[in-house]
C-alpha cells in the first residue's frame, strides 16, 4: 500500500463518457491506488447527469462549450442558410442575364426559326433541361457557399480551440497533480503549460500528429500532397529516428512560415 496516493490528471479533447479507451485506462490506474481525475469537453450529446465519480474512484469533469460559441454557431448556421439562398438567386439572375445577352446579339429570324424547330424537343425534354440548369446553378452556388462556410467556421475553430485549451489548463491547474496524461495531441499544449508535472505522450498519437503536420503545414507541392493523401500509415523504426524526423519537420514548418 502506498502511504500517499499519486495524483494523476487525465486530459482529453473529447466527451470521455463514450470513450472506453480512456475510461478503462483510468479505472485500471485508479484500482492500483492512484487518485485519478479525468478532464474532458462536453458535447451536444453529453447528458447533464453523467457519471462524475466511477466505481473505481476515478473522477470525471467535463467542461461546457462557452455560451458565446453556441450563440455564434446558431447565428452562423442561420446566416449561412440565408446566404446560400441569396447566392442561388444571384446565380440564376446571372444565368438569365447571360442568356439575354446571347439572344440579344442573334438575329430575330434565327431565334423564331430555331424556336419553332426546337420547341417540341425542348417541351419533351423539359425535365432533363431543367435538371441540367438547376444542377449547374447549384454546383456554382454550393462552391461559393462552401468557401464562405470554411472561412467562417475556420475562424470559429481557432477561437474555440484556444478557449478550450485554456479552460482545460485552468481546470487542471486547480489540482496538484503528480502526473498529467495527455490522451491526444490537441491536449499536449495543456499538459506542457501546467507546470511541475510529468508529461506523458503516446508515440502512436505522436506519429498521427506528425503525419497531419506533413499534410497540412509543410506540404506546398501538389504532387507531394497527393502522395501523402494516398498514404495510409507511416512507420518509425527507432526512437532516434523519431527525434530526427521531429527536428526535420520543425525546420520545414519554420521555413514555410517564413515564406508565408
């Protein structure tokens, strides 16, 4: 028996209660005499009466999404619906205007003669023609809408990530943990920011994060991007090679930042 239980803080970037991997590990650590406290992030499916203390003694604290972000999400979602309709309307108007310009530059006799010949065919194929026009208009409007959405939610994700990381830091800093276990790469900054603790990171998660950096941060060449998009996994043969790769990636990212 230990005279004083070691305090272990577990940091996760998900809602924890449905993550058997985290719960089983926490139960195993707690059953061996450690004082375990899990910190995670509540999502829209998290029940208000979730189990805060497990049978093993492991405690769970889930941080709520800030009200400002919730209002922002609702406002953006409603605004994007309106924007999409406006884009579709503008696209249709542009389509009609271009059609008018084409027709206005064609002789009237040609238009009348062409209409007389093509009307029976157009009437018979009206649904197919309508589908083609609708599809072309929707494709253009959807691309514009997706671009606006990516910009809007991209900013939102940056703000939310910073807020959530800071919330996890503040929540975990209220306890004097002996060890902080970072369960994913998103929480590594949290573990590092909490002072005077040991930081544990799984090498498998490190490799996943390295691959993400290679794809998102340093790769500028399209052919290399296509190669890594098709790559299913990466292998490391030694810890020394892992360190070399980390240094290599860091230098490339720094060079990319200088270019931008």
